[in-house]
C-alpha cells in the first residue's frame, strides 16, 4: 500500500487471526462433539467416561471438517452459507421460539 509500517500491521493482523483460530476452534469443536455424541449415542454413558468414543468422534469430525474445508473453492461460499442460515434463524426461527 505504500503506507508506513504497513507490512508490520499486516503481520500483526495475520498473527491475530491465527491466534483467534487457534483459541476459538477447540471451544467450537467441543460443543460440536458433545452435540453429535448426544444425537448419535443417546442413552450411552457421557463422553468423558469413554475415551475411545471421544477420540473416534474427534477424528471423524476433524476429518470431515478438513475435507469440507478443502472442497470449498472459495471462502465467500462459506460466508454466504453462514450468512444465509444465520439470517433465517435470526429472522424467522428465533422470534417464533
């Protein structure tokens, strides 16, 4: 851009984005894993008691997330899908609840 310190600001923003992904993804993945466990293994003991099921579910979910992220050709496709689903939820589903 020709702005003074623009490369430093660029690196700071990139590092901030990396830190955001590293710190937020485990929290989101935890709730996803618990929800999928509740849906698929209803009536079984909690996930914290079954390390084998927890590891298997984590591996499967991470593999699906990785395959999905590599199959989407453009990040804007994911943004459009997220925006469309959240707009419908906020506009129609949540007020009805």
